[in-house]
C-alpha cells in the first residue's frame, strides 16, 4: 500500500484548471463544426448531413443545428469553404435554439461564459449527479466516467456521482431515449427531490442523432422531459460535459433562491 | 507428413455436399458459401460444430433471395450456410445443437417473426419490461433481485435478474435490448460515407472495429483492396482502441476493489491513450478516420511523436501493472471469481478475452487475418485460468502485444505510396467483413445495390459473450458480481444495436 501512495505522489498534479483557466484542446480536435459562410447556400447542402443538421432557407441562408450535428465531418469534407471543425468545447446551451449556428437570435452562451469562473468559485454546496443511460452508444459513458479521473477531477468543483436518484440534484441523461428506457427514466426523474435539473449529454440526447430516424427512440430527451442544459457532441468531451454541468448549477441556485 | 495432415483437415465443402445436397456458390476469399434447403440447416450446422466449428452468426439475408444464413467459424474460414426461406416462417431450431443459437433465435423470432421449431426457451427478447421478471429457481427463501436497467454507477443500461437465497447467486438472467435503436435498419438506403457514421456509432468504445469490419465487408463485396498505407493506419487505430478498452476494464476492477490510487493511475493511462487518439485524428474515439476504400483523412501526428508517446506510456504502464498484480487485496477478489470452463465457452461460441482466458486461441486478427494483420506478426495471448484474474491477465498481455503490433505497423509505412483511399464503385454485391474488436470477433454482413446499402446484419461479440456471463456464476456470491461483470468488458450498446 505504501508503494501505491508513493506512486500516487510521484505522479504529481495533472488536473486541468478549467474553468478558472481555459483548457487548450489539441490542434485539429473535433469540438464542433463552425459555419464560416452562412450566405448563398444551395439546397443541396442539406443532403450532405445524415442527421439533417443543415438547413437552407429560401433566401439561401444556411443554418447549422449543433444539437443535431454528430461531428461526422461529411459537410467539412464536401464544402471546406463553408464548414470547418473548431476545437472549442464550451458548446453547451440552456436553450435548444441557441445551438443553432448562423441563425440570428439570443446568444445566451456568450454572457454565461463570462460568469462561469466566478460561479464555480462561489459554489459552496455539493452537487450530486445521477446518470441515466437512455440508449446511448456507450461513448458518453466513457466521457462521463473520465470526469472523475485526475485530469478532470470534477470533485474539486463540488460535483459528485450518487447512486440513488433520491439524493440527486442533476439528472445527466445520455441517449435518444429508447422505448424500454422511457419508463425507468421517468421514474428516476420523479423520485428526485426539488430543486432539480436535467442535462442532456450528447447529440443523441439532444436530438436523437442518427437514432432519431429509426422510429424506435423518442428522438431526444426533451420529447420526454424538460431539459435544462443541452450538451451537444458525439460524444461531448469531458471538458464540454463539465461546462454543461456548470451551466446546470446556475439553474439549481436560481431555483433555490426563488 | 503434409499429405497426411491435409487428409485430416476436413474440407467443409467435401463434408456437406454429398450428404446434404448443398450447392457451392462463389465467394470472396476467407468465406465459403453453401446453399441448402431450410430443413437441412440444422443438420449442416451440426456437421460443422461437431467437428470443432462454432456458430458465429445467425440472421436473415436478402441477397440473392430472402434466406436464413448461419455462419460457422470453421478451421480458419467462415462457412456461410444459406437456406432460402421461400416464404417459410418456421425452421428447425439450431439451439438443440448449440446453445450459441439460444439468444439469436429469440431475437429473430421477435424481430422477423421466424419461429425456431423446438427452441427450449422462446421468451421475448426485444422490448424488455423491467418490472416483469422471469424466475427459474424455485424454492423456499429464494428471491429475485432485479439489477438494472439503471444501475449503481455510470454504466450503460442492461438488466440482470439475479436469483438468490441471500448471498449465493443461484441463477442469473441477462436481459439486453433496453438500448435497441434499430441501427441495422438505419443503414438501408445510405451511401458509403454516411453508412460508416452509423457503424461507428453502434458501439462507440469499439467504433474503429465496427467501421473496419463494415468497410472490409463493403470492400470485399465490391472487390476493392484498400491501399497498404490505409491498412496499416487502420491497424494502429484499432490497437489504440483495444488498449483503451483494456485499461478501462483495469480502472473498473480497481474501483470495485476500492483501490483509489490504482483507479487514478489507470484512469491517467487511459486518458493518455484517449488524448493520443484525439491528437492523431481529432476524435477521442477514432471517429471519422476509417472510410470505405481506405482512410478518410491523413493522420495529424508524425510517426515519431506517436512512438515517443507510446514508449513513455509503456514505461508508466509497466510499473502500474506490477503494482496492481502484486496487490493481494485486489487479486484475491479476482482469482477464482466467475470461472468458466473451456467446454462451456466452446459450446456458446465465446469470443475475445473471455475465450482466450480459457485457453482458446480464438482471435480473428490471426485466425482469418485481414488488412495489415496479414503482414504484421502477433501472438494470441491465452491463459488457462478461466476466471476474472485470467481475463485481466489476457488483457495486460494484449496491451503489450498491441504496442508491439503498432510499432511493426509503423516500420514499413514510409515505403508505401501516399495514397490513402480508393473510391469504391457504385456497384452491387454482398459479403462478410470481420474485425477483432476489444470484446472479441465482430462480424458484418453487407448487401449493396448500386452504391447504396440495402441490408446490413451484425453479429456482435458482446451479444455472443453475454450468455457466458450468466454461466460464469458457479458458487459466486453477490459481492463478486461487479468484479465478474467488469472482467468481461462487454458493451450493451454493441449488443443491442
């Protein structure tokens, strides 16, 4: 056992300082897709996307729904002038509509980003998370588990996983919600005490992703339960999940004050 | 000597043709296709499994006509026994011959309304109801623990129905398909580039293996060989995926034993591999790399950088591995837990580390070599223990072997031309493709019509191994459960599809 302790100490600190300091993803990381040129699109662009994330209005205005985007890069390969991968990880949003790039509207994300570091410092209470897999591809689970490894160490921000939904503040849902998982998911949500929040983790949870069109899923968590924070990504990186959880704590503190 | 040896090896075609009036059909190398009447399918499967063959896949196909197809892995080849259905909805059950058919036949019955006549236990498999629990053990003071679908911890959804008298596990039923997304159906009508995205997302943690098996099936169906450079890079991505999966098992086992520093150390090692994969291709899961006909994009890292990272990784791993396997409070929980015997694993046609921990040298990379594995040498890691410890030891051997394979794959890389991809023609065809996923052999059956997918069927290693998980509880108690489960390293997403 002494040897283990020595091994642990020798490792030193590897933990990210996010959200106090920005995290630097590696060059070429596929964090999300940017829409470089939203004007003058032809309707053929829509066919590039297997999940229907790209839509073109009649005036040629292109919009990209990140809540549907599975980061496959088929649009980037076909039209690199218009679409490009960006390494950014602060992709989560409070409203489903703010995941749509290229569409004029409120960008809640920008103002929230500024207050994130502040909020995590003043976070005094501990937030307990219950994860429910409602039909994911298994990738989200790996990334959620990674949050407890020393690189991300979500406990330092006051986040803990809990086994019982009765102790949970946040329900972290992955997957498009398959038919057999609908009832267990609803039951977990009902047993959670108020105040509570739902985070939809991953594109499948946000919109159904590729599984939306099969008719065997509900096509996203928000068709079953009211979602508070959407974390798109296929799967979202651990930092993106951490960002989403920090957004969700805003929901909790506001409701507790009311 | 060699002539004598040749006579000993039974040729499947010779074996079946006179007895069963099977018709030999043309096929790409590595697979043999036989057509036979539906009523003879069980006898044919029996002839092959009786001589050491293993039922690898069972599903209905549509090319050239609606048929029931049973694929038997037999002496280094995949023997496809295709029985035209001709409107029939019933067939003699294969479960009477091999228990490997029990679960697939239940699935076929629910999904395609194909009834296996004489199946001993035809309960519904799809759309499970978490509140309706089947019981088989009867007796006073026995009760049922429904464990799942939402389970303690961050795990994928599956339900285990545990029958117990309080401590001993008397019976266990595995209930997958809570996560069934009908993704085989999702392939239909897609072009090749879009279809690969679906394959990668059937099981994210084995996405590279899925994409490889799928693309190889396409390439075999359309008779295109990907470039040597692409084949070598596919091997590198596949082996990194294997390392990450095996480390994930080590993390989970250390967590079960409450070995805090062990969890942290192996978590660090796994994260290092995931980050290396992200630096190499932009995705922590190797997505968007493999494409039909080769590779989608050139790697983002120099060979030298990858090798340096792996050298450093190996140095760290050696110390942590020595510490972990030398910690008695950890190994005590694994030794003798969830023991499987070789005969059971062979009967259920188990694959992957589960089979290799019982001394079965089953590994698609070397049994039916594909891509660059034809040229890259490797050793199948086997041990004879059959328990959770044996499965962990196999995994550690395989990590070392994977590093060795990656280094070999890099050796000749600069001698090959720069071409990464050959375009596939928009033609028609049908073929099998396979790859050794971290959980075991993964098999795809793909039918293409004019450059679009018309039928895709998957035989998943997780689904093949899950019945063995239920078989592995011999004298184990409830507290062993999570150790045994994690030592299997399976994924519900891959099984449910």
